C-alpha cells in the first residue's frame, strides 16, 4: 500500500535529534512556556521573515487569537472560503465575528477576488484567505484587495509552511499569518501545536496575553483570554523538524512535478500550477475527476491511498447551513468538493511509489 501519509518514517537523523530534544526537556523540569518555546518562536519568525512568532495550542486557536488581537469581534464580518478545514470558519465564530463565504476560482481552488468583492459590505472588517493545498500564488492579489477595501488581512497558512511569492513568505502579506503544526502538516509536531507570526509588536504582545488567560504578569488579567499555550516538548521537537522542512518541501515539489508530467489520463483534470515555483509547497496534490468516487475506489484496489480535501464545503455542514455568502452562490466550491481527489504526495514516497501512483491513475477507465 502506498500510504497517503507516513508519519512514522522520519527524515534521516531526525529520530536521534528528537530523542535529544526530549531528554533536554525532561531534564529541564519546565513543561509550559519556557526557553524551548521562546527559541522555537524566534526561529520560526526568522524563518518566515517576520518580527514575531507566538506559539499556540493549535492552528484554530492561532487564527482566533490573531483575529482577537487585531481587534475583530462581535458584529464584524470576516470573509473566507468554504473550501478549507472547518477550523478556519470555527476560529471566526469563536472570535464572535461573522463569517461570510466567497467562492473559489476553479482553476486553483483558491479564493476568487471577484467573489470576495461581491461579499464586501459595510460591516466587513477582515479577510482570511487560505493558501489551500500549499499554494501561495494569490497572496499578492489578496493583499492588494484587502488594501483596496481597507480590510485586515490574516492569512491562514496552515497548509503552506515556507511557501513564498516573489521572495516573500506566507504570513507576512497581511497583519498576521496563522500556522498549524498538526502532525500531518508540512511542519508537524507530535501532537497539537500552532503559531501566529506578525510584524506588529502590539499585536504580538496582545496575542501572548490572549493565549495565557489574558494575563500580562501572573494573576494580572487585562483581557478575557483563553488557554492556548504551546508546550516545551512540542516546541523542542518542532525545532528539530524545522531543520528538515526545506528538504521535505523540496521532495514534495519534485513529486508533484512528476505527477503533473506523468498524468496522461484524459479523465483527470489538473489544477493550475503557480508561475513562481516557490509559491507552492504541495501540502496536498489535488486533481479533479468527474467520476471521483470510482477513481478513489480504483486507486484503493491498486494499493494507492487517496483522500478528499474536502468532500463537503463549509456552507453544507450542519452548523453553517445559514452562513452568509456570495450573493451569486458558491457553485465552484460545490463542484470542486464533488470532484476533487488528493493523491499521495508526502516526502517519504520513493520514485517507484510515484510511478506506481501514475500507473494506477492512468489505467483508470470507467
Ligand atoms: C489544519 C488546518 C487548520 C487548523 O489547524 P489545527 O491545528 O488542526 O487546529 C486551519 N486551517 C487549515 C487550512 C488547515 O489545514
């Protein structure tokens, strides 16, 4: 079986480095918000070219904290996409703001600027685009749009670690970028973890307070915060994983190029690749097929594990059936959800694995 993810196969050298990190934390007697978290935050901010990083418990919290630290709250409308992990929408409602869904451009599955414009109203305060599947191709266009309509831009970078456009990292196009280090992400912890990055010192300070009950000093609470602290162990392990991230992303990009070049089945439709090759870090390699479910079954029988991201767009999930949306509807998202399929594209795949994926996909006829 060619697995979709293969988390037990770590890069060469990483296992012993992770054992050392674990020993270091064990010996320190300090488990929450200490030197390891500070070191990881400095490293992550520098890696992304941001002034500050603030570790959080997970990616959902990083988005919520970014919104709240940016002053978004009750009654404020925040535009985002229905084609995302539901966490993006949940972060907006948890910040007590009102999500509004714009449609995607079918060529990339990324938020469509024209649909975003149709969603802007008098209460619109922020835009949270998602660099879906690892593709940062639209970062500049979304930032320009946010400028034009005076919206606060917060990028959901949970799938796009180290993706950059014209030399600029995701998460630095707006006031803040939110990352998840969920184990399957390009940079993954051994449990839940997240962070936000920003160049705004006040926003970083507020975020640091919000993640820790809203306290500035111990037992002095300035705002009603939450508990979303990154722990020392995950921060120490993430420092190790970070050393391998660029190479792992490179492998993903190379696998994606092989898949793109080798898929010849006319039933399979590719998404557009960005013109800047650094803009896509292929968290997922997604194709479309009219007979998607049959293709998934066919691949399964041939030993290829494929998954769907995402089968149900946010506005068709029970808690969000009445959610505000583009007045023209969200037809492109619905069509994409019905036909998209993610082929394995993780850095542990060998060239033989990639050839086997291509053989299986190209042999599909229905
Ligand atoms: C994974 C993910 C999140 C949420 O991250 P968690 O760490 O699971 O909370 C948010 N947005 C997107 C696009 C994601 O892929």
